C-alpha cells in the first residue's frame, strides 16, 4: 500500500491549505481513513477521520469548525481542507487507515507563521 500526501506549505495565520492523499494498493473505497499530524517533539495525533462512504466524520477538538475531511473514492484520494490555520497547526501531516495502519508515507509539511 502506498500513500502519497501533498499540498502542504508555508502559510500565515488565518490562511488556508488543502491537503491531498492518493492511496494505491488497497480497496480505498472500503476503508475508514484518517488524517494525522506530528509536531516536533510530540506524538502523532489523529486530526480527522472519515467513513468509507463519506457519511460519518470525526474531528479532534482542536480543529473542529476549521478543518474538513473529504474523499473521492473514484480517484482513491483523501482530502483535508484547512481554514483558519493557527501556528499550533504546524506539523507534518499524514494520511492512513483509521485502524490497523499501513506503513506511513512521507507526509506533507504544514508551517503556519504568526
């Protein structure tokens, strides 16, 4: 299984980014997927998760109302729309299966300046 994240970058506080994750080698449309992040010196944490059909979501309290997770099963792609970014959102962002994670991809760096 391969997961390739993209879309990160440097943005000022209050700005927006849209992350993408293309998944190959598995039946993407049948898997609950999640976005995770890891800030320097901290453990990796779950940011948001999305059911296979897209009808059920769950967000970390820290991103509720600012981030939106979505998917396009026809394109095997998971998205994370991030609005109202804060410096504390700075981290490497990864996508992965919600349970029984696959080997992690390289992630995409998000840096929010104050």
